[in-house]
C-alpha cells in the first residue's frame, strides 16, 4: 500500500493508500465514524463504517481524542461535497499516540492572549497553517527573484559593534572583555543585536556586485502597534552601479513577483483565510509614485496635521494607502528625518534619494530604500552631522576610500508583507512565535 500525503491524493483516485498525520476533529453516529484528518500538506475526511471494521479497529476510533496522531488506510473516492473533491473510505487505522483529554484550544472563541499563550498548539489551526505556508512562499519567491537577477545570498552578522542609525533602539549586551584587561576586570565592551545587515551588505557588493541577506533582526523600541515586533525577519538587498530610479524598479519587480506567486501557488491558503484576492490581482507595474512633499500636501487635504519636514506616521500611511489600489512609492524625504548614509538629491540638497514603498488597503510601509552616499568626504560630514562617532564606521568608510561606486539598496519586513498578502490585522499572526515588548513566551 502506497504511503501518500493529502496533497498527492488527487493523483490516486480509486486506489488504496496510507496517510500519516493527526485527527483534528471527528463525529460518530455509532455506526459511521467521520474522522477529520490533517498531515501538514492538507486536510481531508476519512469515513469508517462499523460493519466493515473488526471490533478492535472500531475501538481505536472511539478512543480517539482531538490531536491524536494516527495512520489511516483506505480507498480514495471522489466526492463533490468534500472541500478538495475527494474523501477516504476508511479500511483500517493505527493510533500512534492517543492525545490526552482536554485539548486546550476548543471550538469556542478564544482571546488573543490565550491563543498567544498556547501558540505552540494554535499553529496547528487551519488559519495558521495557511499563514505559514504563504510566508514560506514569499521567502521562496524572494530567493528565486534575486537569484534570477544576479543577486548572491550574503550572510551578515547579528552581533554588531554599532548600528546603521545609532543605538537608541538596539538591544545592548555585554561582550567579551579585551584581552588586555587584568584578571577580574572587564573593559566594558558592548555589542548590539543587529537591526539591519545593510552596512555589511555594502561591503559584500564591492566583491559580488549584487547581494542580499535574509534573517532575524531586532528593534528595542517600545512600540505596541499592530505593525511592530521586537524580533522579526528582514530582507536587505544592495546593488553596485544602481541608482535611485533603478533601485525602485528592482523593488517594484520583486513585489510584483511575490504577489503573483502567492496568487498562483497559495490559492487554497488564501481561501482558508477568506482573503479577497481582487486587490492583490491589481498589484501590477507601474506603481504609484509620489514625492514626500506631494504626499504631505495630499494628507493635509485629508485632514492630517503633518508638517513639511515630518516623517509619515502609521495613521498617515494608512490614510494615504486607502486612496489607491496599487502600492505607492514615496520618495525624496527631508534629509533631517533620514539616516546619515542616504545620498542627497542633487536638485534639492535638503532631501535625500530615498523611498518608502507603501502597500495598499491601509497596510502602509513594507519597504524602505535609498541610494547610498558614495563620496568619502561627504559621508564623513554626514556622520558628524548626526553626532555619530566615526571610529566604529572606519571599515565602512574604507568602502569609499577604495573603489567607491554609485550604489543603492533596500530592505523589506517579511511580517508586514505576510500580513498584507494574507489580509491580517496584526503582524503577531505572521510569525510562528511572536516577540513583543510584553511577550517572550512560549
């Protein structure tokens, strides 16, 4: 008998097969037993008739509890009433482990704190199954897009001596003492958990031309909004000889690819999540382009009190993205609200050649990018203007001393893209085990 997964069943109609997984629900009339089965690739129903089974087999069925692990065997039959168009005519069952009584997550409504406390079990729910599969598709599409377009995966450090933009919102930790320190003394050496791999990627592209990294990053800002986590996954990409307009073109193509792939490969998952796919189908190039100054004027017309030199807040982003059915490139922000490494706009030195990419439907920023300052003297001046110590950036300045070239890059927050594509309200639902300012368990 062939051992299969639910995802393979459609190729074996009329055959007897074996499946290994879990019982997530069941009901019985006393003569017919309906077992709701899942195995990680999908869900289906197995129907057992008491008259067709030995007594010991029926006894196993009646002993099952929610989330018991089982091996089921039976005949694959087409059934138009079933969600996947087929079900299993059960012939036998083996219990791997009969779950304990009182599975914590029942059919009733549970609050978010309860579900977060039981996250390790809530991940088995059909909605979380769907979210994590969409997440995987987004990661896979990102790798495929970059490898098809000449980018090399480049691993950047998580432990760093400083940050891209100062250490205010970084997690600080004691690092090893200097070797020169006397026994029993420490040198007070500090390290920080990285909030971006960008600066190190800039070193990578001077070797590889184009590079990207993908990994966990950490932000110590005490934010409780629906868009923030303290630990999340970020993709950063950098490219030599790419300037501001080319940088946005890469971002646009990447997002179009991701959304198209999710629609193509995750139709069942989006259906489970009851995601209206019509807005996603409109995500095609060209995206909307708008300068920061134009956005400020538009927002004021909608009632915002945003200032000429202010960064956009979450409410401003939500308000703006509700006006368009495509992502919005917001570019050329005031230099005073942006990082030291962003190149100034030659047409207006008070602004930088940067962009934020805002997702529609009120989801807001999913990407931040810019052309990087490639002139040594100018970069030194920016570091001083931001009251940063040049010493930790000496290696970064070397990139401008030896063979500097125009280059640009950007980063996306994976959880924000997952939330948008899945139609979720809060990013805590997009990562297996969310870390927030008030939660580090389980």
